[in-house]
C-alpha cells in the first residue's frame, strides 16, 4: 500500500510538473511572439472593415506573430494619436499606421522609432518619421485618372467640385490636386468651392452636396476622395433627380456603391483593395522586424504588390509603391465585388 501511495504521489508530481512546464512553455511562446498593430483612420466603416479582413488573414498566415487592427470611433486625429501613444506605452513591436493627418503624428512616430518600435505607414508618402510608407499606386496618376473619367463624362465642359476626407489627408489632397492639374487642359471646366471636407461621413457629405447643388444648380461634376463620399454625393444627386445630368467619380468600394452605380448616380469609382493594402503593410512590418531589407522590384506576396517600386521616402525611410489601381463603372464593378 505504501509503495502504491508512493507511485501515486510520484505520478501526481510528474503530471503537475509537466502541466506547469506546458503552461510556462505556452507563456514563453506568447511572450516571444512579436506584436504588429495596424492603426486605421476610423473603425467601423466599409473601407477599414475590408482592411481588417486583410489584417486577419495575414494573422492566420503568421500564427507566430500577434497581429490586430484598431482605430478611433470617429475620424479624429487626436483620438488616433492617443491610440498610438497607448500602444507605444504598452510596448507593441511594430505599428502599421494609416494616418488621418501625417503631420500631427510626426513627433509621436519619431519617439516610437527612438524606442525601437518598427513604424510603417500607408496613405502618407510625405511622412518623415516612418521606416516605410506603403502606397498602392502613384497618387498623382490615380487622381489624374479619376479626373480623366470625370472630364469624359462631363464632355470637358461645366462646373465641378472636389471633396476630401480632411485637408490634412495627404493622399486625398494629392488626388484632387492631380485632378485639378488634369482638368486645366480643358478651358471649359470650371472648379468651384474646392476641397470640401467630409471626414468620411456619408450623411455629412450628403448634406454638403445638397448645399452645393443648391448654390450651383448648373454644376456638372464631383470628384471625391474618402470612401464614403460617393455614397453621400450619389444620394444627393439621385434625390435631386439629377442622375445622368451630374457626373460623380471618386474613391469607393464596389459593394457599398453598387446601388448608385446601377442607377447611374455614381459614374465610376476608383479604389485599391484595402484588404491587400493591410496585408502588404503587415508584410513590410514583418520584414523590418526580422531585420530584412526592402529592395526595388521585390515581391511582397500580395496581389498588387508583386513587383513594388522601392525608393527613398520623405525622411530616412523608404517609399514602397505597388500597382493596385482599379477604376470601374456600372458595366465592370461586378467583376470585383467586395
């Protein structure tokens, strides 16, 4: 009996030690896993919901890493800055940031890099304090392409206006700036009330678009930038009975825009796939975490980023440019539904 008790006690001790070692091993593995956190402009809207599917997919492909996406509830630079500040304090290893306003984040991102945090950005090719800014395409080419489609719809004649998410949004200002430059070749196109701020709010954009339609009843075109802008302007055009009379070309996603594309209230939308952009940002962050280099022509293993251009960025970091531009209309949007 004594021997039996001895065997039982020994067995329990071995089991206990094995369990403790197993738990300790899991804890050590979790601690060893590097953290990459994607911080978007605003959570809960279709554009960044789509990006989150890419971040989640990348996380599934890299279980050795702790990967997630966060963002403010509203398009607010101050809220985004606070989120990033908290993440730095918690010790995240890498940040993949889509800045609401790159200039506001400069000081904070510099402090993050000084602490050893890997910093990657997107939609911010003027960001000085980043190790790499990842762009889906050349932003000037994209803005000009949107405007070329708008000018075609307008027959190169009439008043037109522009919307941006915010005046601090680098890419949005590049797109409308390139649009203005493209339109300058057409003497009959007149830009009015330019650069209306939407803060990516479809309802707010709708109200502002109604104001513009009242103020300029002869307006012929809108070029928009934030993902929800086409929805607000499209609704205003449709409700005013101006479908087919006022042209609308802007950044948007196929699924949310489908009804207005079908009705003709939206002429065409341009986009890149936020899912692929999220994956590309995280891949660049992983490469940098591993001490790797970014080289011209490299393949990030993500559609649209298979042969990226890598050149000097605004600061000491690199500018990584893909080839992910897409422009679709009523006849072609169903080929790329998401």
